[in-house]
């Protein structure tokens, strides 16, 4: 797992609004959702609480890679991409239940292993 560059960590702390999480089905048809329960670690993973995934969960089960996009208060965009693992038990799931809002279902945790990062068209990692 790659450590995230400091520029991404700082941008994440300065984000505005909910990130957009994208996957694709087995035919390559994309699906994008807003996510409000997401945690980014400097170690290079993003954990996304499955509160209402339907198409997203099916896409992950079919082996989709994923990407999420966020924007800073200054209007600079960042996109992080990688492979996805999904958990309904275990350490990643239990950790997610500690920080995700309990008013939502929290039925699983999607873990995006960040392999690429961009700011606009510039590749950061």
C-alpha cells in the first residue's frame, strides 16, 4: 500500500461537500454516487460505509475498480483510483462502525486501495 502524498492529505482536510464515488458494472457502464461516510487514511486507503449501495455493491462484487472525486474549498479537484475490497465483518468493518453515522445502516465497508491520484489532469501518484 502506498503512503499518500502530503498534498492529497492537506487537500482532503480542506474538502468541500461530499465526494463522488464511481464504479462500473461488468459491461463497463459507470455508476457514481455521493458518499457522506468516508474516511481517508495517509496509508493509502479510503473506507466508504455502505449505507445504501445497490448498484455500487453489485459492481464491487463483479470486480470493479473504483474512483472517488472531491473538491477543495478553493475549487481544486482531486481524483483517487484503485482496487476495491468489500467487508461485512472484520477489522475494516468494525472500524467503520466506530466513525460512520449510526443513523444509517452501515451494512458494509468498501475499501479502496489507492493506486493512482490526480489533481485535475496532473498525475500525483
